[in-house]
C-alpha cells in the first residue's frame, strides 16, 4: 500500500498536544489520580466525599444499576466512570480495554461488558479523527475524518438522548443495551477500518482501497455496507477533485502526494532532443504502485488523458475539455457515470492533440523530410556532398572539422533540389567516434576486431546526419528515434561510398578497353570488379526497395487513421525497429559478414589503380625476367582479392539461411546474394 512521501506541509499547532481539552484528546487519557477522578464525579454520588472509596458491591443491586448506567453513558463517549476504568495495553499494536469493579453484580457486569466494545470502537474512531486531521495525513484522510466526525456527532446526540431518558428515570441497563445494539455492527466495521489504516499508515489510494474492500466484505449486511460506501464516497471526493483537474485540464493539483500519478519535474521537454533513452514521454508522468480499485481498469486512460492536455498546454495551446462534456466525478450512483466522463475526456484530448501535431506542426511532412535525407530517399544532394567533402571525410576521425563539413553540407543542400525544401535548414552533420559495429556493441569478440582498426577509422565510417526537431514533434521524433535513423543512415552512407569507389574502379577498367589486355590480369580484374559492383548494388536495392520503402508506406497509411499520440509513437517506433532489423543492424552475424565484404571491396577499389597500371607496364616491359615477376605479383594480388571476396560471399549464404528461420525476409536477401555469387 501507499505511504506518504516526504512533502512540505504545515505543521500541527503545539497546543493540539499541550492542551488536550481543546481537541477532545482528554477522552483518551487514563485517570492519573483520584483528584482527577473526583472532578468527573456524577451528581448522583455528590452526597458524600467518601463514597468513591467504597466498592460498588456495597450497594444494593438497583443502586448498582443506576451507578453502572451513569458510568456506561460516560464510557460511551470515552470518559472513565467511578467503577468503570480504561486500561491501555502497549505492545506491537496498542489496544484499549474497559474494566469494571469486580465486586459489581454479575448480571450487571455481563450487560456492561456487552456494551464495552461500542465504547472501545468510539475511542478508536475518535482517536483516528484527531490524528488524521493533521495536515501531513493528506486530503483523503481529512475527508474521511470529517465524515467520521459527522457520524460521531450523531452518535453523541444519541448518547445525550439516552442520558436524558436516564435522568427522567426511564432507562434501564437492558434498555441501554437494546438501544446500543443497532449501531454495534457499523461502529465495529468503522473501528476495524481506522485501526488498520492507523497501523499501516495508509493515505490516499490506500484508504480508499481499504474502505472499498471492507464494504465488499459486508455484502451480507446492507446497513453496514451502505455506511461504508457512504464513507468511501465522502473520502473520495477530495481525490476525485484532483482527478478532475488532471483529466479536464492536464494539471496535477496534489499538495500531499496522494494521487496515483507521479510527476517527475526533473525531466523537461527539452530533454527529448538530448536523451537517447527517450525517458520523457514514459517517465515525466507515470503510474504509482497503488491505484484506487475503482480506477484500476481505467488508470492508463487517465494517465494519457492528462498527458495529452499537458502537451497542448506546453505548446501554448490552452485547451480544456469543453464544459458541455465535463461533469463532477462521483463514485456511486448513475451506474458509474465517472467512467463515461473519463472516456469522453480522453477521446477529446486524443483527437485534439493528434490534430494539433498533424495539422499545425505537419508531422507527416516532417517524417517525409527525414526520409528524404536520413534514409537517402532524395540522393542528389548526397552525391554532390560526397564529391565536395571527399577530402575531409577521408581524414581520421580526430582530424575532421565538423564545422567545415557543416558548411559543405549547407552548400550541397543549397545547390541541389533540396533547396526547395524549407526544412533543409534543420539538417545538421555529426561525426561519431566509433565504427558502426562498435556503436551497435558488436566489437566484443576477438574476430570482429580484424574488420576495422579503430585507429584507422575515417569520417566515411563515422559520418552521420542529424535533424532538429521542435516540441511537440520531439515526442514522436525523439533523440532515441533519431539515433535509430542515424544508424540506418550510416549503414546506407557507407554502402553508397563503397558503390562509388567500385564505380570508379569500373570506370578505370572501361577506360583501357581499347588497349590490348590479352595475356594480362586485367580481364580477370574486370570480372571481379563487376561481381563486387553487383553485390553492393543488390544490397542497396534490397535495403531501399525491399525494406525502407514498403515499411514507410505501411507506417504512412497507419498514421492517417491514428486517434492518439501513443498510437503515432507506436507506429513510428515499429517502423524504425522493422527497418533496423531489415537493414541487418540487429543481426550481428550477418552484419559482420557484410562489413567484411565491404572492407574487401574497398581494399580492391583502392588497389585497382596500381593493378591496372602494373598490368599495362608489363606489356611494355622489354626484360622478360622482370615481366614474369611483376606479372606473377599482379595476378596473385587479383587472385587473392577474388578468393577472399568469393569466400566471404559464399560463407554469407549459410549465415543468411540460418537466420531466415527466425527472420523470413533474409530468404529474399539470400536469393539476391547467392544469385550474385553464381555469376
């Protein structure tokens, strides 16, 4: 159950403890001395000052009955009598017991003991009312205590009427027991509630759940159940007032921390563009462990309703649920009308916020813009950028100037078709310090370190684009989502780089077609270059047209019919996760193979110029001995590249086949790759 968290609240005045007669606490105090007892003596025994020292057994039974009735009337409101005392037991749980003079008539003792439980219930309830009225115990306990106080006033009025009948000589001890019986069950049930609430220090939801569970347990006693339901309704009014402000305005007005929704004020909306874990939307407002039972099934709806209204308010869009759709929330009556009110408020908040981010902030247009740049849907600017930034990107990571890259990126954007897009100014560049495999946590085994030497990593392996996203779109396109876009971009960008390098190698081969290359390694090198180019082109085609485009269209269609921001976030995250998996970024074995193949392609492309020039030189050599040595070296180099490429390509097939059992789409990729390897 819920316990109060440390909060700032007013303190109870000291005179509440120092002067108990002002608060009624003297009812709960035991008699300290005979002088204190004398002050409480009934007028019936004022005839002699020594009567109090006599045992009640000294009197006749009719006189004893009058004395016992007088003492019982005092005990019913928590005051000791002359022959009835209050005994307190201190232990694991403090308890109270009433005791009678043992010399009292046995029949009178028996009847008195039947009434004692009611006296004890009164004391327990009265003590709870006093302690729960302190500020620190919260609004629910305040409201519950107020309802109990009103009930105790009626109870005290009944005792006063009984005392009046007694003064008129019309009340016997049997009559007193008769009038006390009807309220015994109700007071017993309330005493059990307050005793458990006090012992376990329940507040807020804990008190409401306790009252509800006790009311259900009393299903066989209609009067007691109705009373407990009335108490629950009274205690919940303050709680429902907090709930009303949340579902109608998106504001938590909870001075004592009782509401079942917690607000983490340390998380600001600005963190969405910086926090890669995306905690803001899930943790800025969250459900506590203890939720009122009558709200448990709709707690998630209540949480999102207030979150939606809060987002709109932080956008400066001051929206509240229309007055026509607002009504005071009450638990009982009208067939749980409060559920309908909450659902109506949720529907209104959902539609309003989705309309706001779709229409005013153009969510779909923003996502399409990100697709153009980070998923390489609009590639002309990238080709231009790779041309003009080639020198800077070829530098080591620590030597790269991000400012220079940004200026080159701006130039590429302004001089291509991207200039027509007003959102191109939100595009920025960044350079990571680690390779893609390291970023994804796949550089943990010794074999993977052979793929890339961290010291030799250049900007081509670590370059990425970022995108400035403003509130409230940052709820959907958070830093966490952008990180996923960037992982996909880095993989695509590097594949594009490999393709460009192989295209350059192919152009070199095409440039010497007119020359006589018979008897050289050039024809074999040309075939190898063609196989590599087909491999990387097939991979890019698969990534673009088999993964990104279909998944984008599925997400786009789903976003058209969404009715809440949570659905939007869900569809967007699903799209990104599907793309990450489809682009092999969540499959370590496959990705490492791909990176190794790309590494071989880049090494071959870099060596092509030397291989071609060496082959040409061999034809023009006049010394047979030197020609033979150089021809052997060139041919062996091409054989090595060919053998390594084909070996890696063929070993990729079984890896894809194995993975296709869990990831069926790998079968399609396997067909593309194996088709390339057979040619």
